[in-house]
């Protein structure tokens, strides 16, 4: 945990933290898997679904959010926690390529409001996300209800998710360096977290 936290802090001043590429890769994998299963069985449509797949890649979208929203890197970890919770609480609304962008901007917005001392208003996030302010407001409300307003992230849960992201970072590294700390998913919600990362 301390190692990833140090990485997050060091990268706060860097051009683009690694957490952006890790999250975009993980979410793209989840969206692709759910796109495939959507062909096999119909899925519920929600306010998060677009009529078409956005042309901007998840990596570029996350980079855009990072560039303009001035969120702390930790905010992106908490946004990932929220996405995992949402996926667990709303199994009929799996993350796919039609909804992942809207879910992502909404989770970052909610995370920034909960985590950071400074954050922009919904109109600003709407511009960053390429949607209207009215839609951003509606997405935020639906997301909060979808989470059951469970926004608190305990230090244990944050550590577990950081540990998972750290493992992913090393797996994506071309050197495949061995991990110094093996992390186990002992927290209750971290067991669910594995499902989002499939």
C-alpha cells in the first residue's frame, strides 16, 4: 500500500500517472467481455447507455478527465471502487462499451466530491465528459442511488484496491518485475472486486 501510495503521490505532478493506463486497460477488458456476453443474452438499458459506442478510447477519455478535472490520483482509485460497487449492486447493468464512458465520468465526479477538497461543479464535468449538464446531473443521481449512497471507502478497502492495481501495474510492465508484497483479498468487498476485474 505504501509503495502504491508513494507512486500515486509522485505521479500527481507527472504528465500522466500510471493509474490512468491501468484503469483504462481494466475497464476496457470488462467492457469487451460484457459486450461479448451481451450478444448471447439481452441486457437492461439504463440512463448510462449511449445510442452508439463513443469514438474516443477509454485511455484518451481518462487522460482528458485527468488533464482538466484536476482530481488527485487517489480519486481515480476511489472511482474504481465505486464502479466495482455499482457493478455488484446492479448486476443487470453490466459495464460495456455503450455505458462505460458515462459511468466513468460519473464515478470520477462523485469521487472528487467525496475525496478532494477542491472540485469543479457538474457543468464543468459535463463539458469534460462531452455531455450536457442536465445529463450529468441525472447520471450523478442515478449513480448515487445505484450505489445505495455507500460512498465511504475504508482504509482497508482502499489498500486492497491499491494492492490490486499495483499487481496490475506490474503485470502490464514489460519487465514483469516480481511483487515485493503479495496482497490477498481479505476485505469483504474486495472479494467482489475480483469480479469487476475479470
